[in-house]
């Protein structure tokens, strides 16, 4: 019964749109009648819901001190090469790998991340993606050093590398992000008159820019409405404000500004109404903007039914990872916050009973030089990322953890590791879990994916596609 | 806000969004003197020579702290450390020349394969990171390289023992010879940047964007860059001449009739425009603007990073992007800030003197109140003051209609209503 109804919807959608190539992998539900819309709304809380949360660490997280080798031999090399940035061996939090490291190494987490250690070792819901970074094609350090590699545009530059992580297309145009292109494919899962499925808690970003779907930016305090229009005179002014916004604006910037303002007013109404019924008891860390962002994300996930949403993509971010100086203290604070906030968010999804349908992943400009500049480290390349949720095959390090050696096989200078997994492969693994399975659609989201060997790095338990 | 040299202040603010320093998320939050000293540099040099500005910014202790030139040490093989690359990279990428070789009109030069040509590579960044070694906090008495308290008031102090004296590969393949003094390296390194042909178009494009329009024509950029290269008296980098060229250019003076000319007034500038237009004052004599980041998405000298509040290349997805245009200020024009900034502008308009808050900034609307009995005259008086006389007739009708509905006896409220509706309107927000 259930299956046949879904098939009906799918066929109806295909017929209505005549876009069987999209509909073959993505079940377009826009062209549905009111009765069916109601049925789909009811499904939103069921197994069909999926949410991706991108947590961007702006500035370039020094992942070399987040995932650290702790076996005596490798740690000795680490300590020597890192110099003043080396963390004490005994302080590192051991990771118990499900699959042993092929080179026999063992690893620990930064000492201030006990919550994530527990999620990795005990819950097995946290995975590490090792040495992932921007690539145009598979590249070796030798190719980099002898100048034969095709390289991402402006390696080691913050703005460029942030954008390339977010476009998932290192040599492509920067006019859309992979989250935005993913949303373009899947937005029809949501009710047509709801807020955008791309929701940013920290302003504009490239990740969520789609060709059709535009991002909706909400503050950590939730939506905010126009205020100060009480009384008779207030009503007069409010009408005039609306009239001014709705004038036919010849000027492109004026009409865009009016459009954004009108959208904000509408979305504020929708989201305020939806959030009025939310309850969330999981404690979140105090005095952390990241914590506030993740808490609001959890709340918006909680009201997905009221919003009529079966697909959401969130963007949240934290700054300050550009640790050229005073790195040890700065990163102590940042990674404490990261570990506590990620854990709180995960616990909140457990409370909401949706932890297998929400996946949080980290991204950052780049990692940092293994060699120190005295008090910190400089811009580098391949980095380690974290993936968290009940759909994650946790407790393992995926990809290849680099050889710790200045001048070693992955070093292109001062301990800048050439990535052994591309951002494209990392992102494709997430996109596939999110519901993109045909090679055509995957290439729409990540246009260079065919250049790389591994469109599924393996850290996600891929959900069965809806039937 | 009330200083007589408003253009200098305005240009300094524009420069603060190019040569960015910020107290956001670092220890300078507790050192307002750091930001004040940097502001002094920008205001002093705003109409001076760019070469002087470049050196003053480079040796400013707040900048030293922000981009890690302070305590930047020569290589130390024992500790396996290399000089810090932060300032070396950003002075080129963000402050002066950018990533790609430019023509004088701001367009990118292309190689034979049609690809843009990089201005520098990692070796040049490392070269400059060595140039910028050996600087630390200003101190009196016998200076010490370690553990001196931060001095944000005086330029950084040279420590020759901590300066790398090796040869340094810099821009355009030029190598500074080994054995130069710290001062020689600094002068040589900064001269090379200053004389790079990119600086003129780079600075011209950014200052035009901040002051006039988001999408200047190539000709406009070229004319201003030409003045940067030579002020007419053979001087390169004369910022006074550059600012003059920007503001007096035909493209800035004459309405082009284009439906995309101009730029969004930055939210903080909108508030400054309001306070300036009506001589706002507080009984404390201060100009306190609280919660600026929350309300406007920006606060002076408080950007989230060295990349400023917005990128000069930001394009709003949709009609602006598909039109091939950029709109930098739209990067902070979010679903949140369009509302919070409108709310803040509204509360600023209606703010009354408050005995409990001596910092409350109150507009002087006496002239407008006197016109309140004639709504059309009231609105027409505000048109040149706030909108350079560009208010559309549709907009004028809406505002007059609203003011007319406010009881005639409430003269101040009528004046406030007119100002409120204008300063939150799309036509005001987009400066043309």
C-alpha cells in the first residue's frame, strides 16, 4: 500500500515534469495535488527525512594537532617535526580503530575533545576523513614539486580555498556551491510554500548557493520580524513600508534589496509560527556562538513537519582557526568548543529521535604547515575532517593518514600534505547518502567526480533509496 | 561623527575595509588604544602618499598583532621553525596587488592559453615572510625580544638580531641581496610592492566601490589608476589626487541612467548618514552605537577576518549575478540584517532624550517639524538631504500619503515618519 502510493507520486511527478532523468533518482513531488501534499507532509517525520549540516572552521584548522599519531615511533617523529607545537603524548586521547591502520600506527584526539573520543570509541558514530583537500585531479607531491600537476586555483589562500571547499569544484566557476546544487535536485521533496531548504546560521556562504534554491539566513535567536509598528500610526507606517518595498523598482539593486526584505518578512512569519511549538531539552554549551547556531539548527529540524520539509541543508561556521600565532592556547579553546558543541548537537538529534537522519560534517580552508613558525603554523593543504551521526560508520579513520615527515612522500613543503582524498570524493559520499545516486546527478553536484577513483569513501551507511 | 574633516573620515573608513584590522575575536578587544592608533594612521595618511600609508600600516602594532608580524622571528633550525607568512601573504593579496596581474582598467591580464597570470607564488610569500622578520613591541629602556608587554600606541621596534639577513626572492623575480639591514629589507620590499603596476587599478577599484559604485566601468578604473600612477606632478601614490579623481570623475558626477549603477549603502554608513543629516547628539557628548554587529552585520574595525565584512567580488545570486555584476555589500544583506537594520534605523529616528541614558543619540528634527503642516514640503525638503534629489515620484506619493495620515498636531511624529520611511526604503538604501 505504502509502496504503491509512493510509486504513484513518483510517476505523477515524472509525468508532470517530463524530466525522467531527474525523476529517476530524485522523486520530484512538486506537481502534486492537495490530498497528496497532505500525505507527504505526514511522511516528513518518517524515514524520508534527511538533513546535512556543514560545520565550517574558518581560518584553516590545524588538523595535525586534532588527529595525532600516538604510537611511540610515529609520535617521536611528530614531536620532532612539530617542535614548539607538539602536544604531550600522554595528553592525547587514544582512538580505538575498528579497522587497524595499515601502517600499524595508532592515533589520538586532541586532549580537549573527550566528548568526540567517546562518540568515536564507544558510540561508534564519529568518523575521521584523513588528508582530504582541494584537488583538480589525483595529484602526487612529486607532480607538485616538478611542476607537472594541474592545481586548484590559488592554493594556500584563505578566500580561494574556502570557496573551493564549498563549491566542490576546484577549477570550476564559483557561482554555486555543492550544497546548493544538491538542494536544486532535491528541493521538490519539500512543500513548495515553505522556507528554503538551504538554511544558513552564519550569513552568506558559497556552499549553499544553488542555481534555483537560494539560501535562507536565520540568526541564532531565530527569525526576527520588523518591530515598532504598533498602534494606529504604526499601522499607517507599516502599510507605507510595504508599499515602498512593493514599488516596481527599475534599479536592479533596489529590486533585489526589496526582494530580500520581502522574503525575510515572509520567512519570519513561517518560521516564527513553526518554532512556537518547539521543545528541546538537550543542554548546549553556554557562551558559544557555534553552540547557539547548532541549537537553532536542532530546533529547525525539530519543526520540520510544521514547515513541511523532508530535506534540509544547514550551514554553520566558526572563525578563529587561522592560528599563525599563539596556536596552542587558541586551538585548545576552539577544539574544546568544537567537541562540546558537536556532542550537544548529536545528543539533541537523539532527543528528537532523528539521529540516523542527520549527518554533521566539518570542513575548513586547509590544514596548516607541520613545521612551526615559532608560535603557530602557516597555510597548508590536505586536512582531516570529522563526520558525525547515526548513519556514519564511526570508529574509523578513512582515506590515508599521511606519512609524518618533512620532505616525506606527501609533503610539498614545510609539511604541507598533498591530499590523498579530494573534497569531491568526501562530498560525494555525503551527497550519495543524502539521496543522489545516479552518476549523472552526482556529476551535477560534483562535476569533477569522475576524475577521482572513489565517489564513495565509505564512511556513510548508505540508506536504501525510497521506493 | 562630528569632526569637520568628514571626507577624510569617510576615506579612512573605506581604507579600513581594504587594509583590514579587527578587534573581533582577539585580545585587542580589551585594547581600544590599538584600534584608535590604527584609525589615526588611516586618517593621517588618507590624503597622503600610499607608500607612506603602506609603511605605517606595516609597522602599526595593532596590524602586527592582527597579522602576526609582531615577534616574527628569523628561521630557527633548532626549533625547526620558519618565519610567519601571514602578513607577507595578505599585504599582497588583500592590501595592494591581489592574486592576478591586472591591466590599468582593472581587467585581468591573460597568458597565451587564456588563463589569468598569478602575481606571486609561495616562494614570494616566503621571501616576504623573511623580509618582515625581527619586529616586536615598542619598548623604552633595554629592549627585550621576549615577554614585553604589548604596546599598541607606537610603531613596532626593530630587533636586528631576529631579522633574517639571507637573500630573499620577492615580486617580479627581484631578489634582495643577503646582508642587508632590516630597514633596507623593509624599504626594498615595500618599494617593490608600491611600484607594482597592479596597485593603481587594485586600489582604484576598491575605493570606487566603497565610495561610489559597485561596478565601475573599465574607463573609470583606468582614469583613477592613471592618477595613482601620476598625480600630474610626477608623483605616484598621491591618495588625495586619487580620491579627487574618484569623486569628480564624470561617471561619479553624472547620472548614467543605468539600472545597476551605484551601490548599496553599507548599513553602518546608513546610520552615519542619518545621524549626520540631522546633527544627532547625546547629552553625554558621545556617539555610542551598541550591538552594531548584530544590527548591521558590521562594526567599525570589527570585521570577522582580514577579508572584511564582504568581498569586493561578492555577487548576489539571482539577477545581479546573472547580470555579471558584483554587489559586495549584499554579502551582509541577509534575511536577518535587512530586518535588524530596519529596526535599528527606526529606533534611531524615534529616539527621545532619556534621563537614564545620557548616551542616547537624538536627532535634531526642528527644521522638519516646522514643515510638518505641509507633508509635501516636508518630504521635498528631505529629498536633497537624504537622497541627492533622486526620490521617485511613486515613492514621494507613498511617503506624503503616510505623513498626511498622521494627525497634524503631532508635528514631530510627522517629521519622524517621513525620515523613517525614507531611510528604510530601497531607494535610499541603494545610493546612485
